[in-house]
């Protein structure tokens, strides 16, 4: 299953070609993290959704944050730069971690956000390592949600929070292919109430719960244009990415898929 998910997201040849052309597409120097958003904020709502989740999570400077399913690192760089957090990203796709490190150096955030390949179901960290766990649009690929949230709970210190932003099940199946899956074999959406139950069973106390489906509908209806021509998620996902994104948008518009942000706290070890 994890091999299939990794193959869905990352093709080494696409990452190699992106890296070879990066100077032309995203010249170093005056490059800001926001310039990379069309490529590195891989979720509905883009950078604005990351800002919204960070506000909900109430992060502060110096906190140790783990980004689970960190993609090519846009959210991690945002948290490092904007909040002064020290962010560790893990992702199944080693090629995404490789690109994430290059992009991080390009915006001068080396060492403040770091990335390593790992499976969210087997986090390579000791109990109680992090002040916050952050995750956006990765749980949709993970069937074992009890196992996922137990792992997140384990690596948090008591009092730490998980901040999540995910697609949830609505009134029907998503229209495949969507950005996270070509078909139903790697797509595991939970209904909001079931998600809340699984979080609570893992030991979390839910402290914020926000249905952001309407925000996502507005974003899909009026997606911002890339400031750097040519930079976009098709570079990671291939030429059929526009149809995946369109299907995601239609699935949200039709209520088949919802979008949810939540923050939940680990009260006890
Ligand atoms: C849609 S992307 C989102 C990336 C990033 N969170 C963002 O919002 O920009 C989903 C990411 O989750 C990762 N992922 C999926 N299942 C995973 C797992 N079991 N362990 C670690 N990463 C996983 C994928 O490799 C992919 O990079």
C-alpha cells in the first residue's frame, strides 16, 4: 500500500527534471516562500489554508513541530519562517523530501525545517518528542486511522496538540482520479463524526473543529494564478494533474467530499 501511494505522488524523473529547471522557474536570491506556494502548498486552499490552520493551532516560537506527510515542504517552511518553529517533516516519498531540502535552502531556511522519509504509521521518534503534530491532506491515503492517530499521540508531549486539515467523506464517493488517489484503492476518507471518534479513542481531546468546505468551494471557484509562470503541482504529479484538481473541485462542489480543520490536545501521557 505505501509503495503504491509513494508511486502515485513521486516519480524520480519528474523531480530530477524539476530540480534541473528550478533556476529558470524559481531563481534564488529574492525568492520568498509565498512564491513557491503554487508548487509546495499541496492541498485545497493553498497557502491561505495553511495560515488558517496555524492560527487555529496557536503555535509559538521555539516549538518543535512534526509535519506528517510534509510533501515538498511548503507548510513546514511557512511554520518555520512565520512562527519561528523548528519543523521536522516526514513523508513516504523520499524524492519529495529531497526536493523539500533544496527548496528550503533556496529560501534561506536551512536547518529550520528539515525533511526525512518515513511512514506516518511508524514514526522514527521517541515518545513525547514534539510540542505539536501538523498534518494536511495526507491522512486521506491512510487506511489505519486508529494507528495513525495513536502514533501522533505517542510522539507528542503531554499538553501538545495535533493540528489537522483533511478531506472528509460527504454524500458520495469522490470523482476519481483526485490529487491523492487515482481510484478508491488508496483513498480512505472518514465522515467527520467518525474522525472525531477515532481521535478521541487515540486519547485526544478535541479543542477546535471547523468545517471549511465553503472556504474550499470559494477557492476552487477562483484559484489564484501562479506568480512564477510554469510553477505548479503538475511538475510533481504529471500532465493529468489539472483533471485531478478539477475532479477534487467538483467533488467538493457536489458535497461528495468536505474539508475539515481540527485541533486536538494530548492531555495525558
Ligand atoms: C497531498 S500531499 C500533501 C503534502 C503537504 N502536507 C501539503 O499540504 O503541502 C500528501 C502527502 O502525504 C504523503 N503521505 C501519504 N501517506 C503517507 C504515509 N503513510 N506516511 C507518510 N507520508 C504519507 C504523500 O507522500 C504526499 O507527499
